[in-house]
């Protein structure tokens, strides 16, 4: 499935597994689209707010979202200890 969106007026498409829609909120999708949009443009500095319009998600227009950027684009993973 594809999410068709605009990010600050720029059209984009994000391919995503259909199962994601079962658990994701519209806000989750707007955040994911924003991350993907700015990762594809590494030489640009994201503004404090990116306006995302989820134009077509499984045939539905989910509306517009203000996605705020408060920190630098840093992603850090930490392994979790297994519960014993």
C-alpha cells in the first residue's frame, strides 16, 4: 500500500505494509511521513513545523497535521534486556 501525502506542499508517496494501518494512528503516519520526507533531503534543514497532508491513505483523506521538530535528527537504538 502507498501513503500519498504532501510535506510543506511537496508531493510524496510512502510505500508501507498494509498491516501498519491496523495499529497506527493518523498522527503516527504523519510523523513517519515527516521522517521519511526529511531523510530524503539530507542537505536541507527541516523547519520547526512541517505541514503534512495525508491525501490518500487506503482511499481516505486523513487531513493535515502540524509535525513539530524540536531536536536534531538523531536516532539512537538501545537493546532492551529480556525480562527474567
